[in-house]
């Protein structure tokens, strides 16, 4: 009976939703920054799979169905941008300049740090596109001779850092303007950071959506020259 | 618009963009393409907010849960990752705030200038 249950895609779906629910509850109870529902849900699922020796492939039959909706979840950000179109039109150039600066900083700083630490070229190629959304990052890593799984992990790490700490970054770097906050989140931590930006405010969410698009496009173009 | 109509529009649009992305001569993610197409349809008035509003709000309010399987997938990459863990952590933890700071400062600086000009005359 257990085997039948584990082989059903419903298993992955059900424990993902359950773990997410638990994550929401724990965040409400503790109010701690590190008790982000995404972190808690991920940790709970990994713990569950490890303790009961359930193969990741069993979980991923349902998990893949959830990941499938990353596409539509990104597409619908268009409505958030649309709702802020007046503000975006008024401040288009600063937003664009910020995205360009962010892209160059991301690629430049990764290259520099990799050289300083004498990281193998294939690892460097995998880390290069870490600030952009997974689909773009994997394509860029592929064309540069990188390793897909490292690229995807680096993207998630950058996204989680942004999702967890972006309010802290804003205070630390004295970024008070909501437009600047949003563009910064999108440029440094793509759609995962944007999910947090939407919680901070609609303007931050919209600007983060714009910036994740623009930075994705700019980084793909930039990667052609590396 | 019935809710299933809204879902059909969004899924159909994403499916179309998967096809379009395969036609492009360079690698480009279908998700970003569908964002751009949906934005274009909204801006030109082909689609109205009432056609897709409820589905969009559902996805944006619950966006982070769609990343859970990708994060759980990290356990599969653990072996490759553990070989380069130290440089990986240093680069991840250092560059993300750096990119945030440079981007946000650039925007804030340029916005400030624009606003000064607006206030002067």
C-alpha cells in the first residue's frame, strides 16, 4: 500500500502543500526571518525523504508537476508590470540603467572571485549566470561549458539569499526608494526574489518583475561575448 | 470570465510561447517570452485585466511555493556541489548583496537626479 502511495504523483503534490502550510504556520508563530516558508518547507521535505529513505525520484513525480507551473507563475508577473505602467514609463531610463549595472556587476564579480580563488573554468561557467532565472541560467551555462546542476543550484542560492535578506539589504545599503528596492531584488535574485518583493509591496513587486526580465535578456546577450 | 477560461488563456499563452521559443535561433526561456507577450497583449488592449486577473493574483500571491521542488532537488546535486562548496558559498553570499547594492544605488541616484530636475523649474 505504501509503495502504491509513493509511486503516485499525488504524494509529491500532497507533501509539498502540507510542508508549505507548515512553513506558513511556523513563520506566523515565530516571526523569524530564517523561518521563511520556502526554507521550512524545503527542509521538512528533505528531512522526511531522508528519514523514511524515500527516493527523490518518488517525490519528484509530483514535484515536477509543481515546477511545471513556474512558467505560468513567471508569465503572470506581466499583470503586475501592467498595473504600474505609468510609473515605469516615467522612470524607464533609471530602471534600465540599474539593470545594466546589476548585470555587469553580477557577471564581473563572479568572474573576478572565480579567478581569485582559482576555481576550475567549468565551475566558473556554471556560476556566471547565477543572478538570472533558471531557464536562462541553464542555457548560458550550457553554452559556456558549465555544469547544469551547479548552475541551477547557484540560481536557487542567489534567489533564496534575495528572498530572505532583501529587506535587510535595503536597510544595510540605505535603499529607501521602493523602485530602487524592486529593481535591486529582481537583478540580484530573479523570480524567487520577486516572490518576496511582491510581499514587500506592489510597486517593489512590479519593478522586480521588470528587472528580472530585463536582466535575463541583458545577461543572455552579455554571455554571447564571454 | 469563468475561472477555467482565465486558466485556459494563461496556459494557452505559455504553451504558444514554448513553441515560439523553440523557433528562436538562440536559447531564450519560454517563461520570459510569455511574460513579454502577455504584457504586450495587455498594453495593446487585446486582453483586459478582467480576462486574467484572478489567475494572475492567485499565482503572484502564492509564487514561492512553485520553487519548493527545485529547492528540494538540491539534494540530488549534493555530491557535485560538495566538491566546490567553499568557493560556491563565498561567491553566492558575497555577490548577491553586491549586485543588489550596485543596482539599487544606480536606480536611486538616477531617480534622485530626475526628481531634482522636476523640482527646480
